[in-house]
C-alpha cells in the first residue's frame, strides 16, 4: 500500500507534540512479552499492533514505546513476502473510509492473503491505551471527572485528554495472538463463516476483558440496575411469596423489595473513584511514611481469566479504602465492597456507594424477601464479572489475631457461581500490616472493657483530626490465591445449585474449606514489621521492659529464627537492623528509653501496652510452634531435666496442635507438623540450646541456653488463649 504523505506529516507533527507533553506509564511485564514474541516467532513473522479505535495520538504513543523497548516498530511497513502494508497497525474500528462498513480493510486484505498462503502468519499484539486512568498523579478534581471510561472519546475529548493527562495515561501490551490461528479457528467452526468477522469479534472480546479488568464492567445507572433486578424471576417469586406469607398486597411487597434494593445497591461512579484517588493520595501522604505492596503482579495476571473476590483481614476502617486505592493505582478495577449497614451514614454513605460499596445488614434471619433480593444483587455483580471484596472475619479484630470466619458472603458467592453465568472464581486473601492504628485509642478503651462505639459521622470527622500524626508504614501483601473450582472438584460438589435450593453438604464443605484456606493464606502472607517484632520482645518481658542489650539479643534471636525457618515464601521481614528497629519504634512513640540500675533500658510507653499486644498478635502464629516446643522442653526441665525422647515431644505437641491450629489458623497438617518439629529441633541444636543423642533430647545447662529457651516459651505461656 502506498504511504500517504499527509498522514506521515501528521504523525511526525503529533509525535513532536506528544514527546514534549506525554509520559505514558506502561503496565505489565514487557520483557516477558518480548520473550514470548521471540519464542513464537521462530519463522520471523511480522508483528502487528492492534487497537480498537482509530486514533493517531494513540498510535504515536504506541510507536514511541515500541521504539524505547526495541520492539518491531509500529509504523514500519508490514511485509509478508510480496505483500506489504504501509504500517504495522490494525484498527478494529471500521471507519467511513473503509470499503467494508463492518470490518477494517487492512484486516480483510491480511485474511485474504493468509488464506492463500497458510504457511505465513502475522502475530497480533493487542494494546490498551487509556487516558486519565494512569495510577500516578491525578491531582485535579476536573481531571478526575473527565478521564477515560468505556465510551470512545470524540476528537475534542481526545484533545482534552492529551492536554489534561499528558503524564497520566496508561498503556498495556497484551500477549500476542496468531492471526493464522484465528482464521483456522473460524474455518473449523464453519467453512462459510467469515474469518474477518470471527477475528474482530474475538479481539474485541479480549479488549473488553482487558478494559473490564481496568475500568470494571460497563454499568448502567443505579436506577436501571434496581429496575432490572425487580424484573428477575427470582425477585418476582420472592415478592409473591412475601405477599402471601405476610398477607399484604403484591404492590406493598414490591415496594418493600424496592426499598431493600435501594438500601443495598451501590452507585458505582468513575468520577467518584477518581475523586477518591485524589483525596486518598493526599491523606496517605500525611498519614503514612509509605505504602508497601507485595505480590500484586499475581493479581493482575489472574484478573484476565478469573472473577476476583478479595478477602482481606479486617483490622481498621482504613482497610477498604487502602485496598481499593492500591488496586486502582495498579491499573485494575476497584472491587465492589460489602459494607455493614452501620456505615451508611449521611454524605459518607453516598460517597462509599459511588466508590463501589453495597450495604449489608448484620443479620438476614427471618427475612426471606431481603435474603432473596440481596442474593440476586450479588449474583448480578458476579454475572457481570465485577470484582468483589468482603471481610471473611465479619468485623474488625480487636486483638490483632484473626477472627473465625463469618461464612454468609462466602456461601452466597459460591451458590451464585453454581447458578451459572460467571467466570471461574478465585479468592485473593490479603494481609494488612499496620504500625499504628487510626482507631488505636478506641481499641484501647474497648479492650479495657468499654462498650464498643457505633460508627457515626462525628466519630469519623474526629478521627480525621489525627492526620497530622505519624502512623509509620503500612504493608499490603496479597496472599496465595484460593481457586474455587479446585475445591468444588475435590469435594465432589454438584455443578448447579439454584437460588432457593438448600445447599448440599458437599457445597457446605466447600464453603468451610474456602474459609479455612483464606484465613490460613492471610497468615502465610504475614509482614514482620519493626513494631510487631519489638512488641513481641517487650510484651513477653515481666514488666514490659528490658535492658537494651537484652532487647537487641532477643530481636536477633527472633529474626534469626524467621530467616532460617521462614513461615511461608510470601512472608516479608523488615530490613531494618536491630538498632534501627528500636529507633523506629521510639520515633512512633511506642517505646522509650529509661535509666535503670545505671543501665539503659527500653520500656513500652504509657497506655501503649494494649496496642502493642495487638501488633505482636499479628505475627504470633509465625513463632507459636517453636514457642510450643520450648514450652514442652521447659516443663521437662522444671520436672527433673531428664532426657525427653523426640517421639514423646512430638506426641505432646500433637495432643495440643488441633486447638492451636484452629486458634492461630496454622497452615500445617498433622503430618507436616512432624517435619516442622524436626526443623525447629534442628534450629535449637544449631543455637546450642539442646543436644540430641540417640533420639533423646538433652537441654544444655548454660544460662544463655536457658534464657533462649525461656524467651520462646513465654510466647506460648502468655498466649494460650485469645485476649
């Protein structure tokens, strides 16, 4: 095809402008993409970049990025033997200039050529470009309202995009697709089936999946959502049943159902999300020294093929703000969050709805109509592949230990999936690691016996006064995913369950298994931060104070154990030195230096004991096994210090392990536990605490060995039950 001189001039002109004002952010692993292209391209087939809309500015940006990454140039001619196109772009949109009103001319030409030359191929690389959706610096309310959504921008809107979002646009190169492969798939479906139609349909479907993962589904407005739900067979049947059982008119039952839906349904708004992004960016800057995110790339990959259900631990009201912020900043859709009806406060409730919150009552008991409309709403979200988020613990933990799962939302999610119409579901356990809590003072009062305070707008505003205070860093660690399909198969669950059906026992087993795996995987993603570590040291001292040298020694002891015996590969440990940990905790006003017997001691600050107990409980499960072993050995020492056999120690541990596993959501089966005990004993031997001869364990008499053993044993003795 001949090159259009005007088009070349316009491209060069656009490139000069964009080079000065646009700095796109490229998400995803482009190195992996290049490797993939090289592997699949042993025959040196040309690469063609696919976009949905015909936009010169988007094409120039893509070409710039291919040049930076030394990919094949997007504006270079596409050569297939004697056949040539003037550039390596394929736009799926059929414009008025096309000979075909349905398919791009270039695609038709390529398909015709490849049908005649099946030995040739073209690698299609879909590219998503969004303006104003970049996870970086939206700092204008107006810009937040104007950023990209699902609709194609007009020429004026695109010019505004470039002006407003010069440094805030988002590009992602997706995995290559064989055009010849798509053509052959079309022919296999039907010899009379148009390959061009099939290619456009498949690629548009992929683009919509990419876009859905970033922006979320193309939602109707809230009123239409409610009206559609009212027309479903499930809700209509529930209305009729309510009318009969409560002896009220159908109209009254309909009004009641609509009232429930109005109470429940979110009012998701891209503008609200961007508004929240700006506000939260400012809040986090004042509140925290930084937000550390771990293992998010795994979530990004799963989002393309799975329905995501985020299931984090619940430690603060900051949790849902923080998780949504982290997800949005990394280019995925903010999940719809199940929020307690107590949070539906004036003004705040509406903002939360706009950010994807839907409200749920604490109990459905005895209210069949409410149960039916709520389940139908959840099913509608899953059917549209909307990511969800809810806290499996139900409420916030006041102790820092994980709470037993409240399984209602899990059961509804799984039952909805078994009704059909949703992608495979994957649950994403998520760990939050705080160093100070915004609700710290109220937690202290509640742990001291004061009645739990109800949430209110006044209470929220009062909390905002604390934003000038220093709250350290916060960690968000995405844990090992839990795949629903695997557990359904493992438990031989049925393939279909209706909304009104009683859950079969096999499905109930799946609900229990999912809940258990989520809590265990949250604990596997633990973050050992400086505050939790020093809390563990000081709170297990008799007066919550120790000489500085003893603190340093125990910090080294605990860190040494974790480094040699990592609880899980997803666990993160602070990189601060032991001295830096002490200084950091002093900076956050959690501990202080005092003089005692002409020596410098470290003690917990006044009124901080309860909160530090909270943070030590966050990580206690990583030490509970060596603590249990040390406690058994210490008990043996207290009796007569006679040698204890390894088998006898294991038997003692196995007797109490089921309760400890349940209490601390530990990951080991009983068979795995025996191997873990061997590793703990090997660690104690390496530290010269014990000796093992002929399967007998002997405790060394040295004072250092006894102190070492006691420091671990205290962890078990002081934490036999949750506080």
